[in-house]
C-alpha cells in the first residue's frame, strides 16, 4: 500500500525543469511512500524517458582526474576497501560516463569492472559473481529498485559486499524543500527502514557507516526467496 508523502496543501508536487534538448516531461512530480518498505518514490508515468534521462547524464563532467570527485567517492571506497581482501574482484554498478570508483579500486590492487546501462552496457558483466559491488549515487535513479537489487544480490558471492551511497531520506517536515528531489532523474529515496527491509528480504547484514553510505554483506547461506508481499514499489 502506498501513501502520499505530502498533501496537496503543503506542496504535494515539485516542479522541475528538464534539461535542454530532453523530453518536456515530467514538470510535476508526486511523491509516494511504500507502507511496507518505507521507500519514497515517483510514479513511473511522472519519470523521464530513457532518452531524456541519458541526456542529463551526458551533462555530467565527473572525471578520474578530479581530486574533489575522488574525495567524494572515498566516502564509499574507504570503508568498502577495508572489508574486501586483496584477492577480491568487484563491479562498479552505474559507473556513468567517467568511471572513477573502479579506477580507485584497481589502483589499490583490486580488479573492478565498469557497468552502466547507458555508457558501459556489457550484459556479460551481469552474469558474473563478485566479491563486492559498489554503487555510488545510483540507487536514487532506479525506477524499479526491487528488480535491480535482487539482481545485484544474486551477483554477490556468499559473504560478498554491496556498497551503496545515496542521500538518506529527508524528514517529512523538510522534504518539500530538500534539494535532492529537485533533480528530475532522482526517483527513489531510502531511509533506515528501507535498508533494514532490504536486508531482511534478501538475507543481507546491513551496516550504515555514515549518513549516506550503507554496506550490506550477503549471508553465507545465500539470500532469501522474496516473500509474497511486494515492496520497493
């Protein structure tokens, strides 16, 4: 069951301006909360088309040569690297047009492949098994979090790590003014309850290492079969 995060009287929708050359929608977005997993999300008919979404990502100027970007990614890189051994191999899921996190892992002596549905779309990478999967500033873009998370967990070896960096959901009273929802490609927002539900559903040990970084370790017994109750919308 889903409930409206904000009522019509207190800004139930947020107006967004699409980038130049992209599709004109969405200009109004409503935000809903799943009562099962606490995910806040934008309905799919109010999300960008894939072409419009890609147009936004092509404007990104992230580079492995940018020390500020590396420092930003270090929020996930450092705690995840501490937990994986030198013989590990991983995947940077949603690396974008300028892969950097994978380069940081390789520089530390750990191989890490690049996957992105728009820029590095090699389906064979999604059939392999990994000791770790890192995903920075990706989960907020997922229009179907349930299927993506299930696929990522299935790619983890028992004892493997899934590292996620995404902004923690703002409190209700400040949500309407939260800068993170102004990005029209941001369509899914998570809080402590959401990640706790993910851990319970998929057999993951959940560790929040900072406000916006969560590490989840696959239990050695494998992940659970999804229950009948549907969530992550």
